[in-house]
C-alpha cells in the first residue's frame, strides 16, 4: 500500500524531462521558421519568383500536415520513441543543407524533408509529454508548446543573421544545435520509457479486468479540428508573406522583415504560457 501511494504521488509530479522535450520542440520549429525568413534571400540570390518562394513554404507545410496524422495513428498503434530525436536532427540537417543548394528543386526537396521531420516529431513527443506530465498537464503541454513558439520566434532572427550578416553557410549552426539536442533526447529516452511503462501496464491490467476502454469523442474532435484549422490558416499566411510584405510594400530591410515574425511568435510564447497556467487552474474549456 505504501509503495502504491508513493508511486501515485510521484506520478502526479511533472517530470523535468518535459523541458528537454520543449527544447526539442524549439529545435524543430526554429528550423521550420527559417524557411519563410529565407524567402527574400532565395528571391534575391537564386532567381525565384514570389510564386516559387511561396511554393517552398507550401511544400514544407503540406507534407507536415498530411503525414502528421499518419504518424500519429502509427504512434498510437506501435510506439516509435526514436521518432522524437529523429525530428530535430532531420529538420536541422535540412536547413543547413539549404545553404549549399544551388537549384530550386533541391531547395524544394529539403523544405519538404524539413516538414517531414516536424511531422515525425510532434505526435510521439506530445504523447510522451502527456504521459510524464503528472497532474500538471496544462503546464506541461504549455511548456512544450512554448518551445515551439519560441522556435518560431528565434528561427527567423537567426536565419536573417546567417543570410545577411554572417554568411549563408552559417546555417550549419542549425544542424549543430539540433543534433546536440537530438543526442540528449536520445540518451534520455530509455529512462523515460521505463517510467511510462508503469502507467501503461496499469492501463493494460485495467482493460484485462473488464473495464471499458474510453471511446473517441468525434464531435468534440471535429470542433477542435475546426479551431486548429482556422488558427493554422492565419498562422501560415502570416508566416509566409509577412516578411515579404514589409520588404516589398513598406520598403523595410530583410532583417526588419524577419524581425516581424520574431515579434509575432514572441507574443505567442507569452500567451501560451498564460493559457497553460489558466487551464490548470480553471479547466480546459
């Protein structure tokens, strides 16, 4: 009885590894955010038109959007924890490789693979964060989301610095950071899998004893999907065209154009943190 009570008490605590996953989320999304910030550079140096530039963002987002539910479904059926370190590694390598790409189609393929890295990472990472969140699920998931929002805020600033100040080959910094974080996550995964195996075994025992499994609430899922779709529509339009609007219409510098994305997503970091804490205190609805 005492051991069971101790286990319950421990499971109520948020595992500090949530913050490592948040850093992994940062690494995935700062690579994603680099692509829109680099569009003016692609237009100026690679001879791309505005339609070609927008297609790069489309390629990145559409592959991520289409394959992410597939990876999520696969993750529910057969856990693939190695997807979590693979996502940041793939995203960082793709953005770094863009610096050496000379043709449009090479950049296009790298943009798609970066989106694939994002879709690999998110389902498995979010599922694991939920398992190790304990009773503080709102705080844990908001911390995880803050990592992504911070990545979208810092990514354009870093990409602009590389492209217009340090030299485009400085994009290798993305690979260096992402591979380091991917390695740290990979080293941490065995201990986390051991911790999450205990609740999973308890759930399986409950199922074997005849307790009914929860059913999917498709009505609520449809409502949430609509909200996420509306949010993503505005997000992706701003992400793709805000820097180019500032540069071509408001005659701002490329660095200033990229800074607009940093400001936009910095506000997202703040509001996500506030929202997560309010959810734990007042509920999610």
